[in-house]
């Protein structure tokens, strides 16, 4: 079946600049963009054309914690480790109760949808059954996602601490049960090195290799955490090496934050083709620091962008786009000797769409993230409801939406050609 959509299409096939194609017609077949034309092709002249106005690729969130959706804002004047102990671990403990998961996770899926994040990579909790309920909620909402059951077998409250072997068994079981879903897939999720023994991480590394599973974790988010890791794992050369030594660092690895890394660690991450996921909102809230994103982009490291709710305080990826630009400016003025460069809005937008999309494409999903022929037609229609007399250009409208628009301005959400 062919669908036709007209509008002003803006995307970022490359990070350097926005591509604007005004008054164009998208020809979509079976969820894929066939072509973007200047007018309706003659062979389709009899088909209806839907006017979407300003059209952008839908957002992709590469790092978000579903159980923390309800704690957004709580304790965000703390540092990471106190915030985990006082707010996050108590909150996650509640998901031992599957009824609670059944009540809350559909609300999370609904909010992702509302904010236009139609693809995401999501953390659950250590509870396999509740995390399967999360996967089901995402699938039911029509979203595409990777979902992980967290592993923790040390330095966690008793209510969230697993036995090593049981944790591994639960992960195998979780991944097998996830096969029931088509557009929601499993990802191995050792929370971060402090909460996992070497034995657990090596077991997960082995599982990742054997079953070709992706991996997500946290890396070098704050100084106290990085110091703690060097005490906990004295045999490893660095924090990054802890994961690498356990077989957890590869092209399918998403490492959130990566603020405090040596040149050697950055080189190792580049070599392994792992992705460093920038989460500026969380980094501001927990006063973690600022990721030198420009250096990573220029140095050939794969970067991604995430909301990191609930350390981040909004699921809106358009806010993360703006925050990435803002913190890059702060880093530049505050560390003039560091040779940092500012991030362009188009680069941050690229990360939230095309850049993050590479993770999905590389893991068996159709290409996505821009309006290129052959890509999944993933789109948001934006309408700022401005008076015609303002006469704002489509690019200006997009900038205004990213900085000060909100979900009220997202009028239509389309994933793989299907309106959600
Ligand atoms: N490090 C370990 N767990 C977490 C978490 O839940 N959020 C963030 N931001 N960092 C972490
Ligand atoms: Fe996180």
C-alpha cells in the first residue's frame, strides 16, 4: 500500500547541517520511504495526500530508566551515589510487585509516545517479570525498543541484590521470553561496575557473545564513582577496561555518560566501536560534569544521546538536543585550556535521530533516523500554531520547537509508516 504525505521535511543525514526540503511529497510503501518528490508522481495522482506541515524524523532515546519515570525531580540536588541510595533504589524495589509494574509501565510508554520518542533503549529493574511487563507495555503502545532486565549482585540494598548465578539465569530466561515480541528486543543490562561482581560481568559478557546480544551500562559518570571502581577492580587498567576485561565492550555496547575518561580509554572505546551516550540533563542535575562531546565526535567515537530519566528530568528528547548544545558552550568557556568546541544544533539533532538510529539499524532493525529512500518512515508533524503573518521559515520553526516548544506542538506520530 502506498501513502502520500506532503509538507516541509527537515532532517540531518549528516551532522553538519539541517537539510530542508520544502513543499515536498513523501511516497511511503509498506512503512518505508520510497522517495521524496517535489510533486505527487503522476502514477499516484488519484491517491489522497495527507498534509503534515513541518515534518521531522521521530526521536530516538538511547538511554532511559522506565521505573524512574515516577521519581523524576526527586532528590535531584544530590550527587549520583546518594541519589541512588535515597531515591532510586527504594523506587526500583517497588517493582518486585508485578501489579505495580502493570499499573505504571503503560504510563511510561504513553509519555514516550507523547514526547515523540518512538524508539528507545530502556532499563527495567532486576525483576525479570516486571521488566517483561514493561516490554509488553512498549509493544502495546506500538513503540520500538530494546529493554533490559538489570543485573546487580553487590553494593545494592538486600531488596535489589541478586545471587550471581540466579542473576545470570534470570537474564537468560528474560532474553528467551522476549522472543515473543517483534519490535521490542532484549539488551543485557549490568547496572554499572560497582553493583556487579567480575564473575557476573564475565558471565554476561559470555552471554552477549554467544547470543549476539547488545549490552548497556553506565561508565565514568562522576568522579567519586570512578574512584570507587578503581578500588573495587584494582586489577583492571581503568574503568573502561573493567568492562572490556569482561567482554562487555563491543559494537553492540551502549555506555552512558563517559565523562571522566583518559585518552587511552577513549581510544579503546573507539577501537571496540562502542557507543558513548551523552545524557546532559542527568549530568547537570547530579552535578556530574560535562561530557566533552565535541572531542568524541571529532575523534571518531560513536556518540549517542539519551534522556536518562529519572536522573534526567524529562523524556523530551528535543530538550536533550538543546541541553547538549548548552553544556558544550559552558564547557568551552569554563575550560578554555581544554580546546573544547561548541556543538551545533544540527549535530545534537543528528544524534537524537540519525545517529541514535544507527544502533537500531546495526541490530537487525530497518534503517531509520532521516528521510532517505529505503529508510523506515518515522516522522513527527510539528505545528507551532503561529499566525500566518509571522511567516517563519520551516528551519526557524524547528529551532523554536526544539528550544521552547512542547508535546502540544507534536500533532502526528508515525513509526514505520504507522500512525500511533
Ligand atoms: N549509575 C548507576 N545506576 C544509575 C542510574 O540509575 N542512573 C544514572 N544516571 N546513573 C547510574
Ligand atoms: Fe542512567
